[in-house]
């Protein structure tokens, strides 16, 4: 597959790559190994520049990010998911009870975001000094570095609130405010927008036709999202409209095709993390210095898999199941997103080649439970126990852009205009015309409708809790009480716990760091 060309080089080692948490550079920890490249002998050619940016992408593939930890951190706190994992670090995420003394999962994520930031900073410091034969390639490499640094900062600010913002390779970088963090995210992404191509097709450089790289659309999408998360609805609206007007994205006809290997990097994908069972070795990328034996695979599938086919650490909520039944399609059938999202006991339901009712017949608890179907290899593998899923993680889809744009229209006074973009998402799954079934919604009514639409379109995709937090529901007593009726895990929420604690290692190693409120 074409995506393999991008990621075969991701295990390259830099002597200055960040391998530990915070802002400690590798130079401070180890002596140069003459058998490996150093920052002096590297950074000479066009290929060095491409290998350098590839290493920035590689930080998306390890356990702290999208191999496993980041989806867990984004998903489990929402009312679309629940966890009864026997692992306390995972179980406690959804119960807002992560411990500063046990940084498993969230600490790995923090560490890996800063590994990626450090690698992006190396590219931004060194590539401008390379006498590259292809000046347009240099611009694209630097644009990707700004995008990737902005993406890692986005994750860090979004999950940890007040974080360091290192803009160069350095030993220490002081903790900054959340407002400063979002400003840096926006700055990086604005720079990336101006430097990145709409597509890598038909380019003349060594990155020609390589899918999976950051594009202008991806930078616009995350820039708009950063504006939205900071309630700058006017700039968010302008930015999302620019993305829409690129004219290169569209919704896939079949919703379920967004979560399989067969239709990766499709017309709906704005940006996705590239996994592949056929690239690299078979070992898992748990973290630290990359090895050639590492695979480019995800452990998400085994973590979320149905009982008997994986660990079942994450499951959908019954609230989500019930909400899919609130509105029938124009053909009087259940919303097709239900079956794409979860396995449950209904005639004809199969999983991993097994009839659901038959497989779970001997255990009523399992038979009457519900399980995750998104991002599972149910149609191609007998189970998930080899830990090696090759399904790409779609970080942003065009349907997300359409619904975020509709939200911006509503928040800037054009509630009627929002209907059109919401309906594009509803039409894909055969739901009735919203302007007919719910005409003339007020701005407040449209907010609730958009929340409902997003709940059903993006469950188990890392968006729901972000929405709950940015909409201020946790600070609204009525909304919080409502969330508690939908997901009992909200009963243990306390103020400040919408963010994760700053890992203790960062507190110890970065002088002046202050712990987040509530911990």
C-alpha cells in the first residue's frame, strides 16, 4: 500500500530525540554512539529532512499516543463509553480518579506528546540550514513540522491544561497557562496552513503521492477546531468554510467504511494515524527508543474488543444504545450507525465469524451486554489476541468539520444556516429532514440538537468528552445531573478532574510546575 512508503523510515533514531517525559533532551542523558547518526552528521540532504519529519509522525504510533493510551484518555470519560477494566489506571480514567502517584496511561501520553514536540523542534531547527535541492519539498517538510507540533500541543493543552510550550530543543521549558497553550496551537497551525499542499498527488518531490502526510485541509481542520475550543466562533467559521471550499472532501456513502482497513485514507478522512500489519516487525511500540523490530500496529482493537475476543476494557453505554433508537430512518429502520458502532444481541448479528446469540448463549450476562464494533477486525480476523491491529485511527473526519461548521453558524446567529450542514450528515444514514421534523429551532434548541447529532456520529472516536468539557456541562448543575443519569461514572466527578494531573515525573524534573486544580 502507498502509505507504507511514508512509514518504513519511522524507526530512525536521533541522538537528540526526546525519550523521556517533559523537556529533557537525549544529549543530556547519553553519549553519542559512533554507530548511529548524530545531529552533526545528520541533517545534510533532502532525504534527511524527510526522514526527520517521518520521525515526528512516528510518535503517533506508540503506546502513549494512538497505539492505545490516547484513545483511552479521550474516550472513557464520555457518556458514550464505560470501563470495568481490572486495571485500576484504566478503570479510574472514566471515574475521574486518575492518581498523581500512578501516571500509567496518562503519563505515557504526556511523555510521548513531548517526544513528538521535541522531534518537531529538531526539524524546525535543522531543516532550514540544509541546502536542499528541492525548495518546495523543504517548505512541505517544515509545514508538516509546524502541523505536528501544533497537533501534539493540541493534545497536551486539551488533556493537561497548563503545560510547557518548548519551541526549541531545550532541557527545561516553563509551564504556561491554558490560554498561552491554545495561542501556540493556533500559531503553529496557521503557519502550517500556508506551507502545506492540498494533496501530495502529482508533486515532483520524493514525497510524491504519499498519503497520510499532513495537508492544508488537516491544518485548516485543526486550526478551526482550536478556534472552536476557545470559543472564537467567527474565526472557526471562516476556517472551516475554507476547508469545505477546498472541494476535496466528501462523506463516504457507507458510514462503517470509516473504521476498517479496506477504506483507509478515503474521501472523508481529514487526518488519520497510519497503522499497518505488513510494515516493520511484530513487536509492539511500548515507548522509548524505537527499534527496527517494532511493528506499525495498534492495540486499540484488543483493548476495546468484545468479551472472548479481546480484553473488553471499554464498552459502549446503554445510553448510547437507547439514543440510537430515538429516531428511525425514513425507511422506518434503526439508525445504521448503531450496528457500525456496537455488537449486541439481535437477529443476524455476527462477530468474528460467530453468531452473537449462539456464541454467548451459555452466559446471560454476556448475551445481554453490548460491545464495541468500531475499529475492530471482526470481518477479517478470528479474534484480537495477537495485539496487532492494522486499522488506521481517523483523528478527524469530514462529518466532524460539517457539524463543527454548523455549530459555528448557530453560535454566530445563523441558526437556520446550520440545518443544511447537519442534514448532510443525517442524509448519509437516511434520517428525516431536520428542517421538517424540527423546524425553527432556537439557538439553544439547535445547540442541543447538534450535541445529539455529534453523540450519534462520533461515539468511541475521542470527541464526546471534549464536547462535554468545552460546552461547560460539568459546571452546569442541571447538565451534570443529567450526565449522571446517563453514565454513573459521572457520579465521582469533582471540579478540576476534567483534566488529567500533571505527571509527577514532570513535577519533579521541571522546576516551578504547579499541579492542576483538583489533584
